[in-house]
C-alpha cells in the first residue's frame, strides 16, 4: 500500500501596498499587520508625470513615521506611460539618473539594509515599450539600485500577450490582479475584479510559463461609478445605495437613481446609474485559488492593495489570513 504523501506548505511573503501621499499609520494599523504576519510594505514614493516636454516628479510621499521593525520596505515609483512618448535614448538615461537621485533622497531616513527591492509601476504599451525598457536598463546601473532587486508591475494583458508586449528587463514582476475591466464602460459588471476575466487572461499556464518570477497583488478597495445618459460621469464613494427613496436596484452591481438629490457633494438626477464595485472576500479567495494553481516555484510575495484604516475595518483579519494561506 502506497504511503500517503504529506502536504508541505509552500513559502510566501506577505505584504501590503501603501499608496497614500503621507505615511502616518493610524492606531491599530501596525498591530493588524503584525497579526497577519506581514513582512513587507510596498510604499509609493512619488509619481513621474509628463509636463510640457519634460518628465516631472509629483505627489512625493511625506514619510512622517518610522516603518514597523518587522517589515522590509520596498519603494515604488509610479510612471505615467505618456512620459515615454518622447523616444530619446539620452533622455531616458537622464530620467533614470534624476529618478534615482530623488528616490535616494526620499528614502534617506530608511535603514538601507531594509530596502531589498525597488519597484517601478508603468502600464507601458507596444509603442512605448522600447524607451521604458531602456529606462529600466539605465536605472539598474544607478548606485542606489545596486545590489537590490528590481521589479516591475505586470498587467494581465501583458501576460496574455507577452510576445507583443515584451518582457521588462527586471528581476521579477508583480502581477496586478485588479482593475480588470473597463471602468468607463456602462453595464452591470465589476471592473475591479472578475473571475472570468482573470481566467481568460491567465489560463493555459500563462503564469507558470511567464519568463519572469511573478508576485501577486489582490485588491482591497471599492468605489461607486456614476453614469449619466449612458456616459461615464466620475467616481464616487460611500453612496447609500440601500436608500430606497433614492436608489432602485437595476442589476447585480447597478442602481438607478429615482430622485433628484445631492449626496456628499455629488448631484444625482433621475435616470443616473450608480455601479458599486468592490472586492468581496469570497471572490478574492476564488482568485487566490486560481492564481495559486499556476504559481511558479519559489517564494512569491502576496500583496494586498492597499493599507488604509477604513479598508482594514471592512475585512475580518481571519478572511485576509485565509487568502494569504491559499497561496501556500
């Protein structure tokens, strides 16, 4: 009789994104991270935007408090794709130099041994691939990036169509498993996370065979999408959609406005449609199972987006623990 194989849990690293412009943890935030065994914080340090014909840093993060002793810190830079419309090799090298110098300044109060990795976030396209990849090669040569891993965010379409999108010249990728649909498209769907879309983009072993090791990011956020006369009219939050005097259910995610009113400074008119999109724990668990079935060998990092007291209050820590464990 064959002996039963003993299941060995696979190692992962637990992490959160911090995406606010000020790092100043609220009471209980550090305790929640400690209870969840979070060992890494991915902290957005600034954005790079295009203004006129130049690349300009904006939204520089104000680090007002020390990071938890138990967590490594991974600085993240968000780069607008429009930056790469100017395709000039000397220009990309100059941007790399300036970016590295500013990042070193922003991170000057973080113990350097606690920064094992730096991540770049850019939704590049086929037309901007070459200058962006040239930038990645250039920034790896900068002193502040030496002896550190370099990672890049990867969108779902960039995994499915990797032959056309290209594979960035970095050490590993971070697969963004959210913002899967067209936010501005009318209809009764959840553009934040959809299991059918996830399966369509990652099926056929696309994750396990991707040329880079992949970490995974899952969403912990919600919003309300407003449509007027069938056109996208903006994002809102915390709409009282159960108020039957104002809203009438119109689908799984959608509500029709039936009364002229103003809520939270947003003017609503009869006929407007509000689509509520969120990240339900049961959907996140199913997504985690899908992704775990394809994960590559190694020890991937599992990142929740993002760290905020209001968000943590909406999720039971046991549910988040379960999602982390599903990758093990």
